[in-house]
């Protein structure tokens, strides 16, 4: 067999492993860590609101229901119908009933 030293993956030298930390690499690492923490905090925010009582589970689900695209909603409803059929032996007739215009209590004038 012909072994080329360029293609082999071997142990790295100490200089390659322990490169000095420059201001640029430190700032890049700090920016990446800050972005990761901010993303985690944003992802967990609804759960914190749910735990503190500011948001109910129904409100959380309703918010995400409103953000679904028609394709996503159809997929979710199909999944729920299949699960119901598997667990109970009955295929439900599900549909997405949208509210009528003007039926909100906020739009009524008394």
C-alpha cells in the first residue's frame, strides 16, 4: 500500500491543538455563545410564561394554531385523526372551523 502523509489523519502537534487565543477568535467565540444563549432563552420564553401563570396552555396552543399554514394544519389534523383511529377504532370527521367575521367580542359594539 502506498501511504501519502498528506492524506493521513494523525495526531496533531501541540501547536495545532493549542493555538493562542487572539482578540478576533475570542470575539467570534463570545458572539457565537451569546447568540446561542439568546436563542435558547427565546425558545424557552413560552414555557416560562406558562409556568408563571401569565399564559395558559390553551392560550399557548391557540397562538401556535393561528401560526400554522394550511398545509401544516392539514398534516396535524391527519396525524390526530390517525392517532384517534388507532387508539379508539373510529376515524373522526375533523375540520377547521374558522370564526365568522364580526363574531369576536372585541368587534361587537353594545
